[in-house]
């Protein structure tokens, strides 16, 4: 019974951690096109416009990541106040709101009849996805996510001539503080990105003149980072199976003036004939793999089914097998996910080392997580220390105030080269 109680306690801690967004907004600055002073000046001007002095988040920098800037959120106790003026949004919209977005028209499921343009409203997320579009009231399970000001009426949202896009509700307050949304005018200067994703590209360490392959590139956050670090010198090929998602990557590259530095390829990274489309071999290969995304937060509702979660390791191994063949001798392979399962993380690294004698784990720099890899069969203690895990660790509670993320860096050894770390020395 005690073991069951401990398991239940860990599960509840995990659910609470997933529900809450990180206590800061992380932004990557475009230092390829602008100076840090120019970017920060633009950001400060925006914050002065949208926040009063008491709620304006302080701007902070990272000592080891010159491109990263942080807006620390000032949390505040908050509860519903408008019993008859409620807006219901879907869970995807609710998560975006907690990360700092306003409410756009497609995310609105229901709205009270008494709401007019300019009304102050309570905003709730439909946790189970059961609210019918256009509902005036809803008795299902919801989560309160803040106060807002309605910009559109019910008729404008749900009537015969309904508005199809644009902002429906301007958010005023959120339970865990305000993450100020960024306007499109700041897009050339700043890219919202989770801290581990920035660390991921730093671990890959693309240098001017390198040839780099990003095998699962869309929507292009890491691709733009790689391109900026290459500075127009070298080769960058970015692959994604979805042409729609690849278009988003192209838009992000255009916004940062990097679109001419990247070759975008619509292809399936798990296809054994992928080399015919991308070329190679490459100095550095990034596999930011499709995964169960169980580290993403805030997660108002976990929709993944067990069968879906169990399907990812096979897909990841197909992509990784191709990646190994696309790395040149002496080159680097970085594997990352935004999930917390060992089956998609440490177990995959152990599988790589077992099936590809040419690979060895490398120490990562920078190593910014508070945790190393978890123990699994096939990885000894020194190898575990060469891995990075961000976020929630079941046995230790919360390790980092980030999303859940995993990072491994492997090097493809030259013929006849021995491992730098031997099992006997590490035990």
C-alpha cells in the first residue's frame, strides 16, 4: 500500500508540474541581423506599451547563452469574478493563453449571452473537449485560466457572418502571472523558444563552414538557430515530411533573413532512401525526433493514448538509423525529444550504442540541466552523466523550471578509434 501511495504522490506532482507553465518566458534574440542593444531596446519599448510598471516583467540574460533573454513572470493569486460573463476555449488555446497568447477566434468554443464588446470576462479551458461550438453555457470540466476583455460579440463569433480570424479576447490577467504576447512587429528580432531547445543547438555547435542536416526541422525554431550560427557560411539542409509544416519553417527563416541560407526538403526522415534527397555525409546531424511530447507544459489535458506513445520508439529508431549513415566519420549526431519517457530517451541511446559500434557518447557543452540520464540497461554511470534531462524526474520531483526535454550527443568514431570512456573505468 505504501508503494501505491508513493506512486500516486509522484503522479500528482507530475500532473501539477505539467499544468503550470514555466515561471518565465524565454526568447531567442536575432543576433545574426541586430545587436543585443537593438533587440533589447525594441523589447523594452513593447513592454512599456503593454504593461503598467507594477506588472512589467524584468528582462534578464543568461550568463552562458548570449542569444537568450528572459521575462520573469510575477505570479498573482487570481479567481473567477464574472459569474455571468464567461468564455470557454479549447485546451490548445488554453495552453497558449497560459504561455502568454491572447485568444484568437478559432480557439473560442462558447460565450455567455450577456457578453458585449469591451466586457470583462472570465476565461475557462474545456479540459475534456466536450463544449459544443457556440454554447452559451457549459457544465463540463473546466480550468480557470484568467480574465480578459472581449473584443467581439457572440454574433460576430457565431453568427451567419461570423469572423474567421483575429483576436477575440485580449487577456488581462492569468493565474500564474502575465507572459506578454509578442506582436508580429517583433518577429524579426525575437523568437519565443524554450530554454532546452536553445541549449540543444548549442550542444550541436554548428560552426561557419560546417555541413549540417536538421532531419525533423519544422516548425523551424532550431533551424533558424543553426542558420544564424552558421552565418551564411556552410551548408544547412532542413527536412520535414509535412509540406505545410515546412512552410512554417520557411516563414520563420524569411522573418530572420535566413531563407537563402537553408535548403528545405520535403521528405520522410524514416525513409531508408532519404540520402538520395538530402545528400551527405554531414559534419553534424540533428534529430529532434517526433515523440509523445509528454514534457510539454502547460498541458491542460494529456490526449496521447498508450498505443500512440508506444508507437514512437520504432519511428525514432528508423530515423536514427538513417542519421548514423548520414554523419561523416568524426562527425556529431545530436538526439533530442520533448518527452520524459525512458523508452524514447535513454533506451534509444542504449540501443544506438548496442547496434552501432561506430558511435560513442560525448560530454555535452553547455550542460545546463540539473539532472543527468536515468539508469537503464545498457548505459553505465559515466554514460548517464553525459546525458541531459530537463524538467520532471519522477524520483526527485521537479529538477528544472523548463519543459521536459532530453539531449544526447554522440560522435561517429573514425575507423579503428577506441572509445574515450570504457565500462571498466566508469564503474
